[in-house]
């Protein structure tokens, strides 16, 4: 780029102005430069991903598992910097699981390394001729065929590639056998257990014959005013350390949430039928601390160290070691399927990591089969000879294996919710899912804002966009619907902003970290004085873009409903026994929500608004 | 009195904040690869993370092997003199810990110089995995731990002027099960 153009820019840091466009068909990589108007409007992370996908969709329909699908891996302008928890990267693609917009953010250090390689994002299209990995050495890309990696586990592959490239310090994102076999909820793993878990990005990589992406970067990250960033960051780190829950959080991480949700009566139990698990104490954070935890792990630049490394020292799962479990895994492979043995949860977690499977979806679907077996909706023959009773550890582990290798019943489950419904239409009412994405581990029937959050999340029933359950429980059920809709929209605006910037949401949601600090970071890094409200507006606009993508792919009001059972299946125990959501009330809050977003009653985005995304800011 | 930077690897969670702080203070850039302390994570599983940093050895192999006398010492702190250094990298391979680093954009190897007696990484570490201690205190924490374990320390709570306090005492009936 000519110097004159560089000097004229008002954004003076935060970007390398380079997206690497990798065409696997031709084994070619071309740098794609972008303008500051593009950087300003879409910021980075899922913002870059959504815009690039939007452009791709203008060329025609995309089958998620075809070479035409685009995979964008984008950290944000704050990723890799000296500020709390700057280790997040978004993986964005058309989801093989839902067929609509999909993204999932990964922690660890992969994003920071990608930035140090001098890249703001990677965009990958096409399909390699044989199983290969992509090696990015300080911005230079090479496609390296390696058939030896076939069938190898995610963590194992990370080791093989590090050995191949003779560098222990590089960062590698891999898929396991599940990704290779295009299991529609396969994940991408890095740093031995940090996952981009949801929406099946691993299957997209598998369909491209792309086993892994290895990165080494050593460049200085562009920061306009480093002393100003340093000052803001030091105060930020200090504020986190002064929080009274800081040490407790380091000890337990997300496992501390288990006691809270169980007491609140919203723990996913027996396929989301109940909200209280009688054996919760056997799978909570204290159980982990007293018998299994052997170390903490952090993502890049994160003082909170919420990762737990656990080891099983005795019994039949002896020798199992895993980074985890996270709260979601402990519930989905614990209470949701009746498992009360913490060691078995660790074993399942390890297996899913190595095979490359999303633990939330796997635990959810296994729960569905268990209920179906219990109620006689499916026979043992349907279940491929597996005795899937609540808590049946061996059958659970065997099912996970079969999913990854698409054996027998595993081949049906590997197709995700839509595949299961196609095979057994009678199961549709008992699957907790939205838009084909299986619900994550918070109940939705007692908090209408949580139901609305799941139902209007742009990727399906995942809590990452809006996690309002705690606030609603705290504020009481009589809180006006208007306010609840506002709360959902605020979450759906702020939380995706974190994914655009490349930072983690946990300092904010868990330790009350002031979100205004991100505007200060952004201003210091880019040299553009920007307020939090301005950043939030860009995130809110982006929600219209992901909605526009989904509308184009056939989504409408009919798809913005929470899982069926929140309307018709009351819990029998706990503080919320007997409660269900009222359908009319949900219709009302959905109307309010659309109105506040400026969408029509059918959930459509204004045509003029959509036109603003057809900007020529980047051509691909 | 010389001070030492000591590492407690079992506390380290691998967040790399020490690397960031070092690169900013040492080189004025945000670049963990330009840090004189770097965290090693060992495959196959990150059970241990060890920040590798110069121990300011009294018998310094790097200094012994430097052919140009570029490694100098002052008050027990070793540093590399960029004027004399020919970047042969002998010191890098001589250090038994691998605590001398290279970067493609920096001409000569670099190592920890304890920020002139105030190592910034120590205060920045959120897990207290880095300690900066007078040399003669090294090992004292372990001694204390072993003593406390032996005497079975117990605590008794009491209230003084409305304030909750704790008194620790050694249980002489050591080994007896807690009541």
C-alpha cells in the first residue's frame, strides 16, 4: 500500500490492514487489503466474518459442506493486546448444523498468534486435494498435505504438527475424527482443549480437507498510544484483582455456576425436564477441587484463569486428564443425562475434545435418546442395541465414539437435530433446540427473557448472545416485558461486541468489569476517540446483518420461538415447580422485541437497512 | 544484598501477562515474543507451565562462554552489552534454562535484567507465580510450609472490639483426628 494512503488514515492502530484469502482449490493465498471505513463499520471478529459471508452469499446459495462455503477466522483489533482477556477469535461460517449464519469464539492464544503473524483475519474457501494443514509463518501461507494426520485426535494432531514444524511455541487449531467425518457439530480445538465449539465449524474444516491451521507470529501489534493503553490496562487488571470473588473465580472458574443454577432451580436435568439435580453436589466445583483439579489454565492475557485441568487418579477412568470441565460440559454430560460420577464426566469431556465434538450438542442429543428410551418412544433396536438409561456411563461413552465415527446410531446423531428429526419425527417435541442448534445448559421456562434470548440468538439456542437468566431471577417475574426485551437486546449488543473486539465476556459478566473500559482501550489503540455507545451501535447494526443473512436463508418469525417444552412441560420439583411459559405472553414479548429492533411484525429487517450492507468496502 | 526472581511453576496458568508487560517495558512494544520471560507449556498436556527467566546464576555459563566479554555483571545482575556482542548466540545455547532469547527484528540476544531492581512482571502476575526475594530468603517459604505441616496448625476465631480475628496455634496432639 502506498505510504500516502497510510498517512491519510484516521485509524492509526489496531489493524495490519490485511485479510489473508486462502483458496484451497488452488493452494493459493492472496492478501486482501481493506479500507478504514470497513474497519470502522465492522470492527473485526464476527463483524468481519459476517460481512465477508454476506458478500459470498450474493454469489449464490451455499451448501455449508461444499467447497464454496467460506470460513472466516478473525480475532479483533484488541486481540493479543495487554488488556484483560484479549485472547478471543471468532470462527464464522455458514453452519452445517443449522444451515444459517454460524459462529463460535475460541479462547486460548490462537487469535493472538494470528495477529502477531500480521493478519487481521483469515478467509478460507475451496477444498484441498488431500488431507492437509495450513501453515502460516508470520503471514506467509503454505498448504501442507499430510495424510498421516488422518483419523488422529485433535490434541494428538496438535502435537504431531508441532513436531513436524519443529516448534513447540506455535499455535495450532485442529479438528478430530468427527470433523473429518463431517459430524455436523464438530468443533475446532487449540491449546490442548480450548474449543470453538458450537455450530459445527469443525465439519466445515473437514469438508475442506483442512485438518489444522498452524500459526507462528512475531510482529509487534499496532497500537496508536501504548502508554495510554498501558495506563488503562493497569487500572483494569487492578480492578479485577480487587474484586472480592477474584480468588474464588480462579479456583473454580465456571464450575462455580453449578451450585448457583441448582439452587435457583434452572439446572438442565434429565433432558431439560427438571431444574434441580438431586446429585448436583457430586458434580460441582467443590467436588472438582477436592478430588480432581491439578492446575489452572488461562487464555491469553487473562488474570481470571478460569480453565481447570483435572486428572482422575483412581477408579476405572484413572489416567484421564483434560482441560475442563466447563460448566456447560459438566451439566450436559452430568445432570442433563443423569450422570452423577464426576470422573465419568471428565472421561466424556476428554473423549469429546480428542474426537472433536461439541459437548453441549452431544449431551443434549444423548439426553433426548434417554428420554425416548424411558418413555418408549424408541426401542432398544432403534437405539442400535445401546442401553441408554439415565446415567449409563458406558453407553454414553460408546455413543460419543459412534457419533465421531458415524457408526450405526452415531450416523443419525452426527446429522444433528435436523437429522434426528428426519429419522424419528416423533422426537421433535422433546428436543430442546432453536433453529437446529441444541439448547445450552440453562433452563428457559421460568425466565421469559432467557427464552427470548435463545429464540432470537442469530446462531440458535446458545447462551453466548444473551444470558439474562440471573438478572431476571434477581429482578423478579413481575418486571415489565418491555424492560426484559431491553435487557435481551442490550446483551445481544454488548456480548457480540466483545466478539468483534476479540476479548472475552467473562470479566464483565462474572466480575462486574466496567464495559466502558473497552471504549478507552479502543480509542487508545486506534487513535479514534470512540464512546461505548458508538461501538454498541455498530454491534447492533451487525445484528441486523446476521439477521439479514438468516432471512436470506429462509429464517423468519416462525423460527424465533423457544424450545417447545418451555410452553407445555412444567418442572415437578424445585422452586419453580409447576411453572411454564405462557404462549400469549411470549408472542407479546416477541412483538415488543421486533419493534425495538426496528424489524417488522414478521421479523424482517428494513430493505433500506439491508442495502447499507451492500457497501463496496471490501470486494472478494 | 542480592535479590532473586523466583518462579513457582505450579501456580502459573500460562496467561502471558508477564511477557506482555516485559515487552512493553523493555522494548516499548506490545509483543510477547520480545520478552525476556516466556512461558513454556509442555506437550502432551498443559499440566505444567513454566515461565523461563534468567536466574542470574553466580557461576554464569553465558558469561563464561561469551567470546567477546559482552556479558557484564553489576550487583549480581547480568546483562548483554550490545556494543561488544557479536550475536554469535553462544550464550543462548549455553544457558541451561534457555533463558536468553532471540527475535528476528532485534540484532542481539536479550535477557532479563530485573528492570534495574524492580521487575515489572512480578507485580503484574495475577497468580503470584513470580516472586522477587532477597537471596537469603529463598527456600524459606518451603521451610515454613514443612514446619507448619509438621505441627498441625489450627485456627481459633475470636472477636475483639467487634472485629473478627483469627489466632493460629500449633496443635500439640499432632496427628489426632479433628473433632
